[in-house]
C-alpha cells in the first residue's frame, strides 16, 4: 500500500474498550465515503477537519474528515454526471460499477451535508459559487427528505466526479459492532465556496496543515482514528494541494487488527510487527 506507515507509535485504545462483538462473529461492513478537502494556505497544504460530537454512535469525539455511509438512493442512475465513469471508479476501488456510482454520489452528498461544499455545477466546465442559497436543500438531504439525484435535478446541476481523486480504502477491524468499508477521496476546495461547521455531527470545524493536526494528536489536543492519522501522515508528504491531487495511488483494502496487550486493546496495521501473527 502506497504511503503505509510502519511506525505504530501508541495506538492503544481507551481504558475499558473491548470489542463489541462475540469472538467468532463478524459484522459485515457497510459502504461509506470520506472526502479530504484540501487547499493551499500560507504554511502549505491544509485539510478541512471536524471534531465529532461525543454522543455519536461511531467515532464519537474523534477529529475526522467529512463523510458517512452510503444511502441506497446514492446509486440512482439518473444523476447528471461529468468525469470518470463508474466503471473507472469500480476498477480503483475493487467493487461493482453500481457500488462505485453510489460511493461517488455519497462522497459528494456527505461533503455538502457536513461542510456546505458542493462538487457540482451548471455544466461540465463550471462549479457553483456560494452554496448558501441551497441551505434548505442541504437540510432536506440531511433529514433524508431529499435524495442527491432529486436535489441536482431540481437545481439543474451536474455532479463533478472529475474533481474527486481516489486515495485509499479502509475497513473497520473485525470485532467492532459498527463496521464500514470506507473509500477515501481527495478534492480541492472550490473557489468561491466556504467550508463550514454547520452540522449536528460536529462541535468544531477548522482548516489545519496535516503536521499541525498530527502535532495536536501527539499532544493530546485531538483524537484520531488510525485511518485519519495515516492519511494525515500521507498528506504531510505533499507541499501543496496540486501535488497531492496529482499523486499516483495504489489502492488496496486496509483492514487493521485489534490485539490485546497488558490489559488494553491496541490497533495494528498491515506491515507492522505482529500483524501477520494476530488473529
């Protein structure tokens, strides 16, 4: 896997954590999409982050990128689409074209719902500017009263799949009661739009360089799940948004393992000492 980090550092999970599924039983992961919005700041590449509320059923209190699970309606073939076709995405993510279409649509929808950034435009060559006048539609999407296909059709907009780049594919470890097969996408922050924190799922939203976010994690000022931490380490290798968007990525499913040591659970990633021996 391109960019895999081999220094595990301290990946011990909070005291009292224990896998929520009985041994021998594995929960099937649900498809999900996550988007790293990047831009060029005074200190180099910056990425948009959100701190999730503590009451969330998954990743409570964690600092994450916008994203979420696939809605069955995300597979609607009526979506007006510009960019690489579902077959292209299916080859990169190792899934069916139908699933690939749903993943790309979920990436666009979740990014709009959670940050107000909309990767769509009136035609294949343009993007919407200020998305504030779509506030009612955004709320309807969050409430699932409106599908992405209905929203785009109603506003005569084209989904801009060409603005997304495939980055990685992470699967929640076995033993977890909520598992996701998450495809990570990269996208540049559109000119004229603003990313915000107007979502009930986050208590804070901000831009930071990957190195700043990793320093906050090291100092205990934020909490990162392994996929977020590794992705930030990978993004930190790029001086600007342009080089990150142009990076050639080799994608494979990354499925961490949970191991118990000294009374606490730890996360192991592929390539790290003890991973192959862990069950």
